C-alpha cells in the first residue's frame, strides 16, 4: 500500500501550514510508516492511505516520488 505523509521537518518547532511537506512511502500499515520514519526528526501531522482514483491522481503528479527506506 502507498501512503502520503504530511510532516514538518523539525519536530521541535511549532507546526506552520506553509512549512508542511509531504512524501510518499510504500508500507503494509500506518504503524510501519511511522517505524520507517522514526529515525528522522519529523513532526508527522497526518498519514493518508492512497487508493483507487486518488492514488491514480497522485501518481500523475510530477511530485510523486516513492521514498526508498
């Protein structure tokens, strides 16, 4: 399954919407996504499962790149 993760790069700063970034990650569950990213100092705001038409839409975006972790 492919997940889209919304995050702030620094977990010690107050989240600001304009600084929110996203990445795409393949994992079996949301828990696995969090485990793969635990060594990074990210403030994870939201993890979204991409399926069906929404996944196709995201894959058509030039910003769609799966993270290799």
